[in-house]
């Protein structure tokens, strides 16, 4: 197996992901809340929402404090004349190599949380799918988008 990519995403990704996971994680509490209604009428055991509530809380804590750090530690990428090499994952590690000649276009995007931290994501589109490099600082994202576009242009000229 070839060497893994070495370039890391911006460390502010941890803070941004923690904020996003805090907000998204609030939806986890809907399940115990919905389970409480049938428990009140005796349709299901009261034990189920009692167990679901603390379980949701523990999962929410993991989403906020554990997973963002692990995700950041694992996220790596490299871009060269052959392609874009992506390595990521928390439990299941995934490596994707996108050949330059398969890339159709490159986009950057920035939501409100990323904007607060000066971060952007790059989306690399092929005919089959879209790959993303998250949480790059704005300057790096702009440079990388330009670099990938130039590599694609050169690869298409050579064909």
C-alpha cells in the first residue's frame, strides 16, 4: 500500500464540528421524548424512555467532545498531478484516490459555522460522485481549488 496522505485540515475544524454537533445532537433527545408519550398510556414500558434519555445524553457528549477530535486526527489529504488522495474516518477508515482526469469541477462552500471560524470546504465532482475536503482555512481552500482546476485543465489538454 502506498504512503498515506500527510496534509491535515485546519485545527479549527474541531471547534466548528463541536458547535455543529451540539446543535444537531439536540435532535437526539426527540426519540426519548416521543417514547415517553406511549409510556404514559401504558403502551410500552416506562423503562424504555428512562434508558433512552441517558443514552441520548451520552451519545450527545460523544458527538461533542470525542468524535470531532478523532475525526480531525484521521482526516488527511494530498493533491498532486496524479489525483486527490483522501483519508478519513472514525471507526471505519476510508481512503479515496480521485484521478485528476476524472474531475469535472471543483467548488468551495461555507456555512454559517465554518464562516465564523474562517473555514471552507472543497467539493470535487466526478461523473459518478462528489468528494469533499472539509474545514480548510479560506485561503488554503481558494489556493487548492485553483491548483486542482489547473491540474485538471492540464490533464484535459494532454488527452
